[in-house]
C-alpha cells in the first residue's frame, strides 16, 4: 500500500474498519455510534459480490482482503431506522401532501395518497431488504460483514474503535484512505 511519502500533497481521510459476524451486532454498533454524534453518512459497507468482481476484476476469498483496499466498492449502510423510513416515509409524505392540497375535499384523496405512498414505500423497502439479504449472505460466507467508519478527528477514532469492539467486531483498526 502506498504511503503519504509516495504521493505527497494528496489528501487523506482516516477511518476505522471492523468485521462483524452478525448483522445485528453491526446494526447495534452503528446505532451506538449515531447516539454518540456520528453522522449516518460516516458508515459504509462492502458492495455485493458482483459489484466487487466488476470493479476489481476478481472475486475475493475473504472479506479481510477488502478491509484496507481503497478500491473496494462501498455502499451506504442502511440500518434498521433507515429501512423503516424508506418503507413508511412515502405513505406519510403523500398523505400530508393530500391533506394540504385537498383540504376540505373529504378523506378519500388523503387515503388514496397514503395508499400510494404505502405501495411505493413497500416496493422500496422490499428492494432494500432483498439487496441487503443478498449482500449479507455473501459476506458472511466469506468471513463477516465489513463496516467502515469515516472519522473527523482523533476522538472519533478512539470512540469508533471502542464501540466496534464492544459490539463484537474483530480485526478492528484505523487506517488512512487516500482521496481518489
């Protein structure tokens, strides 16, 4: 792996990475970090197997091969709360629009808007769930679930390492990530 001396002037960011053996532990760690002030956008996970193979031109045998690979394709982590928002948010939003636009016209337009939102939310939720289940199964078969946590400062690094370890992550460490 290149060092800062190899390419001076290229900016780096710092992140913590860990491997989880259970999705529940990963989700609990993310929730714990969010309650400690980490932004949702700080969390990424390894892309699915097809994306990794397409991007890197090869399959990986173990997720540990990807932990420090800056070219490893990543996806935004959608935790339990995010999946609930994707599933139920459209129904609430469209119902609110129905109320605002059609106030005084009766309950039917609101119900129609809410039902449409529920259908959209259910479809989005199903897609997210299917993709997540596929990705999780692939990675567990290859050694676990990778989680990267982008850091803003040294205090966050210490917190992230502590939290990931407390939620049973292994191979937890920090590294620099060179901007591409």
